[in-house]
């Protein structure tokens, strides 16, 4: 059984804006990286059960990169989605509206190549980057 990791952020924005910023490719490419020397030059998102999520993540100097791919298992608009990553791991992201704020929580299966703490830190940094983008765009 895989170790579960959870990251969360309270975003100072309405659920509609948070959902759009999280799910639309033109926004995903602006926030989907952990640190400033990385980028997400391409994203695709077919947001439906059986639909595919794709994001290219790479260093700005193109010295390293990878494709992140997943297939949606569950999609409840403006509430949650669950997907299975290409390596078989699962992730669930929940959006909880509180008026002008939205809590975003992602729980995912850890992979076995990197320490759990490193994975949690990386995913939290991406979520923090999302929060910053959603609150200022």
C-alpha cells in the first residue's frame, strides 16, 4: 500500500476563479512548477472521466524535464477530481469554498524513488505557486 501525502493551501479567491485557474491550460502553464528556474511550457486538460491531463515540466535552461500525465477517474466540477498518474499512482484534489476563499487539498500516492519529505515539499511548493498566481492574476 502506497504512502499517502497531503498538501493544502487556503487561496484568497472565489471557487470559480480557483477552479478555472487550476483546470484551464492557459493558466496551468503559468503556475505549474515549484521554483522559478522551472517552467510548464505546455499543458492539456480534457477534464472529464476518462479524459487526459498532460503537463510538460522542465528547467528554463532545458537541461532537465519530464511529462506529467494522468487520466481522470472522477470529476465533480468545482468540488473535486481524482486521477491516476501514468505510473499507476492516484491523486485526489478537493476544492472547498468558503465565500471569498477556497481551500485546495491534494492527497497523492508517494512514489518510491524520492524521500516522502522531498515529494511533499515539491508538491506543496507547486500548490503555493498556484495560490500566488490565483490571488494575483
